[in-house]
């Protein structure tokens, strides 16, 4: 967690929805808060050590790029940022391959066309990380907030899934059907 947004209380609410033991669910989660990009990489190494000892099924990195945005500023540091981010993402891919875990990476977006040129052409926002992020991922989803609890997820790129959209809700019980 690079932004301090993980909430065990949410897992407890979802566990209760499925009549699972809250303590058992929380005991099956390993959590770490990264404070800078070096720490983020160190935590990835620590995760590999944990996976060598115990079975894990999922790694979530929320958000892969947040700390890079704050530590590497401007175009002058863009190359260094992309190289460092690329190393992190390659290590994450190696972790997935070596231990057979699924990986979910969240990312941030920024306003596109900040220079004012082509103001109405192309997307209005774009993902942070550029091609480094695009090439390091297998399936990319675009999730946007709708009204109230509703969300829309769109498959943007995938080698095995067609481009498609789906609506869903986020309620106290976790992911749910959209409420009218």
C-alpha cells in the first residue's frame, strides 16, 4: 500500500457477507505500507521471502506509481523514474512467475494534453507510467466511478479477452450488483 488506503474493516465487512470468520480472513492477509520507492522494492523482496515459506494466491500493489510520481519530478527525471519503475515491475513479474500468484496493480491517471494542443482529440486522461506500465501488464482494466455506489469497468487491453464493459456496485458488502 503506497497511499495508506488499505482498511481491514472493509475485509471484515466482506467476510461477514459470506459468513466467513473475520479473524481467519484477516489472518490470511499480509499487509505492508511502502513509504518510498526503495522501500517499495524492499517490500517486494520481503514478499518473496514470505512466499517461499507459505502459500499465497494474490499480490495487490496499490498504487504502483504513486511514490514514483512524488519522488521523481519533471521531465528531467523521467528516464530515471521509468528505469526504476521498470525494475520494480520486472521484479513483480518474476514474483508472479516464480510463486504462481496472481498480481493486481492499481495505477493513477493524469490529465492528457496538458500542453493545450489538440484539446479535443484523444482521451482526456491517461495512465501514469506510459509504455513501461503497459508492457508489464497482461490485462488492463479502466475503472471509473459512476453515480453513488456504481462503477464501470472496461477491458482496455488483453491477449485473451475482447474489449468489453461491465457495471457493478461497491457497497458495504463489497462488490455487488448496481442498484437502480
